[in-house]
């Protein structure tokens, strides 16, 4: 479990509240690899990121602080999915309100494979 900007909040009986699920799919156009969405929004708290990758090459979803892509000064990787070839993977990150960047951190794909996440 990854935590950003605060502790996880326990629910009734010590259970964690359910996570919201945001799904991204790897898509390709001639010469370009992207996610199928360039902008996502969610409520603050537990957010589950699901990656669907139908390609053989490895991809992931990483969440970075800030709204300017990618690897800029002050930007910090705060969690995300593992890198996978064909298949699905998930990760849960606890996020405070703010603007974040999501990206694929493998093989330089971040240049085209990124988007903005607004957490309310």
C-alpha cells in the first residue's frame, strides 16, 4: 500500500474504505504510444489505478506530484503499478486534493504516454 499526503483512514471495524477505480488502457497510433485518456478526475482518498496492456512491451502507470509532465524539478514519483507486458495490473494510492501527472516510466514512453489527474 502506498501513501501520499497523509495516512490511510480506517473505516468501521478497522477496514479501509473502498477505493475508486480509474482504468487506463495502452493504445498505439502510428509512431505513438499513449494512454486512452489524457485527463482523469477523482475524489481525495484511496484511488485504485488499473492498467490494461494488450501490447507485448512493458508499460506501467506512475503517479507524480504536480501538473507539469514529466521528471521536472520538484516532481516526485509517489506510487503506481508495476511494469507489465500483456495483461492487467493494479495499485492503490492514497491522494490528497491537488493536481497530479500520471505517466508510463518505461522506455521513454512518458514523452507521449502521460496525462493529468485532478483530485478533488
